[in-house]
C-alpha cells in the first residue's frame, strides 16, 4: 500500500501539526516546554484516563516510562497523584490547578489553530473531519480469523 492511500500517515501528520502548534503557543505564553510524551499523558488524563497502567496501555509504552513522565509532570506542577479510592495500593493521576491554567491556554491555541485550518483547507473540510473523528468507530479491529500467517 502506498503511503498516500494509508489513512494513518495523514492522521499522524495532522496530530503532529496540532501538537507542534500547541507546544509553540504554550511556550509563547510563557509555559515550560512540554515533551510529546508529556503532551500525550496530559491528553489521556484530560479525556478521563487516570490510572498510569491504562495510560501506558493507550500509549503502547511501559508502565515505568509512564511513571517517569508522570513524575516529571508532577514536579512541573502540571499533574497531581492522588490515592485511588478503589485500590489503596494505587494512585490516580489528576490535573493540578497549574495544569488547568495551562489547559485554558491550550484551549485558546486549539481555537486559533482550528480557525487557521478552516482558512487553509475550508470550513466544510474541517467540519467533515470533526464529524468523522467524532463518530463512533466501535472497538479496534483485533480479531483477524481469516488472515493467513506468514511463513
């Protein structure tokens, strides 16, 4: 399959476009630089994923790597670790007040980038992207019973 026919390539390019713009905006507003792994952890927490093990699974990285990133973000004041009321041995990740302030600036950046994207590719295209990505896709395709194993 050619890269032009693959949906994942433009999806990744679009993600990088937004993440690079977001990071640039936040730095212009005076925030410390946030790494892409930190950005990905924050995105997970914002969408409601609060257990480090679940964040690691979503990102496809080790729990140790996620804990390292979370600890960096706690030191930066962006996140807090709280006791998990459902499991006394575990901690959950929450956005701190400083993280919420950064989130408000991130919202400003996202609005500005969306407006710019509407100028660049057209309002109808942006609306269609929002509609397509907001649709219920169902569970990931993980069962491939008719696929022949390579020998």
